[in-house]
């Protein structure tokens, strides 16, 4: 079964979001944050074209935007916000609209994209970046063997949850439910 990179992020944020996507699809509200996110991506791409690659500790390279990636080996596909291709390799970059430090779900989404890039280019990817748009801050993320294993295990867990149709528990942090578009379907937490 072909999964999406965003499923890895969502599953680590709250596995029920993935359950509501594949096992029991329900209509969901389009929030203002989602609408705003789409417009903001276009602005970031415009600004990013003027930014120096030194911000990524790179002396040169070519930026590629909104790249469709697909790995038959991993059974995953997705659209990567940006990646930089240069002599020393290629580097995935994901834009995030958050003023907090990036969460683990953001990190492993980026690692998943790194794994898809490896399949696309046939070269190892050792480093990626999360670009936090509110403060224009960039966080480097090392793409380690352990991180790759964690992504593979997460994909296995997602597939198992879908195959067994098992309703997962809510996240430990109730704050995650406040702005969730699936709130109406989780009577036990709201
Ligand atoms: S409301 Fe909470 S438990 Fe339900 S899907 Fe959203 S984050 Fe998960």
C-alpha cells in the first residue's frame, strides 16, 4: 500500500489522524491555518529565491521546489517543499509555520523525504533542514541510520494499524486536540 510522507508526520503527532484518513474516512473542516498555510508557501518560495545558500552552510547549489517523490521500495510518496542539489550531495528542506521548536513529527517527516531523495538520486542524504517561517529560522537535522530505522518502523506501524483497523489511543498531550480538524470525532478527548 502506497502511503504519504505526511502520514508519518501525522501518525507521530496523533495516530488517529491517519486512522481517520484510511480506516474510517470522515469529512474534515478546512481550518484557517490550512488555508493560510497554502498562501504562505508561495510567499516563502519567492523570498527563498533571494536567500543566500550560506544560511544552509552551503557555498552553492541549485534549489528545486515542490518536487514529487515516490519510492516503490518504501511504498511512500510525497511532495517535498524544496531541496538543494550541489556537488556535496542533496539536502531536503521543509517549511514549517510554527514559532515553537520543531517537533519529532517534523523531524521524521524530513527524514522520510531524505529517504525518498536517496532513492531518486541514488546517493546517501546526510543532512536536511527545517525552515521555521515565523522567525525565518533554519534547523539542521542529521539523517542518521537510527532515524531511517525509526521511519521504517513507523511505516510498519501505520500499515499494521490500517490492516487491523485498530482505533489508536489519543496523544498524551491534550493540547494537540484543541485545533484539530477531527475534534468532532474524538468524544473521549473533547
Ligand atoms: S482530536 Fe485529538 S485525538 Fe482526535 S484526531 Fe485530533 S489530535 Fe487526535
